[in-house]
């Protein structure tokens, strides 16, 4: 049993995101596309975005650091560190309003 140091991983990937041309860096925490549960850490430099895309299934988004704007169905919401959102089952996207790190959890049926 090995704990995952989310703070260290967040710092590592945020540094990489700041250098990346797309402003993003991510790491698989658990699972893959063949498993029922998947968790990914995604770091975004300020202004970087995940363009609108289809919902991958039942999912949540938790903000570990920073601030993001989440968009879905013509609406948007701002999330700060420590907040979590159940992702609606429709096209959605997000933009980092500051350097940000999020954890995406996806459960497949």
C-alpha cells in the first residue's frame, strides 16, 4: 500500500504545464480506459483550457489548487480550490482562471 502525495504530484505537473505549449500536464492516478473507475490529475497553467468535449460517463471534478471556470449546457460556474462538481452528462469544457490543478474521477457502468 503506497500513498499518493497529491501535493508533490500537483507541483510537478503544474511546473510541467507552465512549460508545455498547450499549458497542460496530467497524470493517471488510478485506473485506465478498461477499468470501472479512473482518476486523473490535470494541471493547467493560467489561461489553458480543455475544449468542449462529450461526457465520458458519470464523473466528478475536484479543484485541488487555483481557480477554474467550468462550462456545460450554456452555463458556467467558477470553482475554487477545495470545491467539487458533479459533471453533467453533456458537452463540457473548462478554463484555468489561475494556475490550477484538478482531479477528474470517472466511473463507467
